[in-house]
C-alpha cells in the first residue's frame, strides 16, 4: 500500500489512522494483523497526517531487530527533544505553555545523558533483587490479603464469577507500589483515579470522566489537572520524608542530590509520578494477561499448579504477550539508515513494542501464550539505558501473587468476554470476568 502521493515509504492513510487510534489497541487481533502486514511490507513506514496541523509526521518501526537496535543506541536515538510518547500538536502546545516542556511530566523516561544516568542511579540499588528481598514478606502479605478478598467474592457469588481485574490485578500492584512510596492505604483510590486519568484517559470506562464527549483541548486540560494534583500530593510527601526519613523509596527521592544539589521540584515530582503510576498500571496489565492465558488453557493451569518452577516462565511470557507499554517515541540525533529507509537528524520515530514482541522472526508462533518459551528476549521492559527500572519488582510481585493464588484456587475458566483498554500508550485488560473455584 502507498499513500495518495505514491511515496512507497509513506503509510496508507487507513493504516496510519489505525496506528494512532486508541480503539485499535482495544481490538487486539485486528491490531496484530495490521502489524503482521507492516513488518512484512513496510517495516519502516512514514506516518503522515491528513491534516498537517494534527501531529508531526513520524517513522513507525515494527520489526524486533530494529526496535532492539534503537532501544540500545541512546546516543543516536534520543528521548528528547521531541515528546517521548506520541502526542498531537495541540497537546504539545498546551504542555509547552503550561510547563515549558513538551511533556506534562518530566520523568526518567524523558531525559537523555548526562542527566538520565545520574537520576536513574538515585534509586537503582533500591530496585535491585538484593534490596527487594527485604520487602518480600510485605509483598506476600499484600498478596494474601488480595486473594482473601477474591475468595470472599467467589463465595458471595453463586456461580463463582468475578472480575479478576477489579478484585486482583488492579488493586494488588497498586497496594505494593503505594507501600513502597509510603502512601497511606486510604489515599490509594485517589492514586488509582489519577493514574487512570493520566494513562487511561483515552478510555471512557477507565477515566470515568466522559472524555469521549470532550474536545481534545478539554482532554489535555483534564490530564494536566491530574498531573497538578499528583505534584501537590508528592510535594507534601517529599517535605514529610525530608523531615522524617524512612527506608522507603519516597525518602530516597526526597533526600536525593545530583551534583551536590537537591532535585528541582518539577523533576522530583516527575520521579514520584513515574514510580507511582507506571509502577502499578503495567504490572496490573501483565498479571491480568497471565490469568487470562491460564483460564483459557486448563492443561497449562494444571501444570503450573503442580510445578511452581514453571512460574517464572508464566510471568515472562505474560509480560511479552501483553506488552503493557505499547510504544515509545525517539528522535534521531543524526542521519541514519534503518531497513533501507533514510532517517534524517531530527526525525521523530515510534518504536512499537506490541509489534516487536509479536515478530515471528524472533518469537515462534508469537500469538500463542507459551510458558516454556525460551529464549524469551522480549522488549516489554525496553532495553539499554532506559530499560524499565522496576522490572525486578514487577517479576517478583507477579511470582508471589501466583504462588498464593495457586494455593487457594482449584480451577479457573472464562466467564465472559475480556475487554482491553482503548489506549495507544499503556494498555491491557480493563475487565476479566472469570469463573473461579477456590479451596
């Protein structure tokens, strides 16, 4: 396919719309069909808007090897100066006017060297496996309380039908991350609501704000309001942790210095926000994906229930299979060639993790959930200097939860259609109705 100008590098208008349409990401199989075609026919394709003022053109990258190359080469492919998440021009202009930055939140994912490695180093040791062992008992306690609630809900329903997302995969990682940040449990619903406005704003069910009836400008203003509320909340938390430091990650951030100086207020707020939001929303999506896969495959469920050594494979495959962070954007620092296409310095690019993690050149039968898949070098956590800071925590949370779940659950099967969020950035299941029998 080519666009009306006949340029073979430019994506067909209908396909271009699909790539940036949040509703397309809710129709998973159709989206994967689109990426299959693109990887085969236009692995590096230019996405150009019909209306020049809508968004800046960008290159869509869909093959695993290309996405891996770009992810690892942080000198050639920058997170700045363009936005690191696909954004319409109106949103970028609003952000610049409100904050002086292309993004409403300046966090770890926005910065390049030399700032990024200095900021990342502040909490990197905290998120390493050796330190996480010190909070493993706390995480297990949260898992037990979560599963207790699930069992109570099953007992209350004559058919044993529950929404796993609402009862387990949503609240569990939220509890864990808020405990790490020292956020009181009473404030967790507020944190969940703000996260959904920030990441799930394109989905009317998640945002709960009637966004489908809003203009683009109103949507951006709502998201900006969520960011402002986050910033105010974490400014108070930081002040409290400076006065009374503890051993939580909130205290590490509040008392951190870079080049002998405290973090600027905006950067500190961004640090808190990325830990608080990305730290639970993505793990929630992977956890729901794992449970859906087990519900659809009774034999695999029985095997892992009998042999817990299979759990790491279940966890890793769920993370690949769901790819909660669906894309990031990069900016070329210099002229470069990718798959025969000439990318110019300053060009904007989308590295699409959903497409890369379903590339059959890297993953045999990629749409199949295979807990024994090996190797499983997926890109759901990114790669290189910007690889997800919380990847060890995510794996630990999921493993512990499923250890507890498998001790309490006898069987699980689908009880209706699972629904995905309408979102181009962070996505996953928003509902997962299951029929569960518990001990």
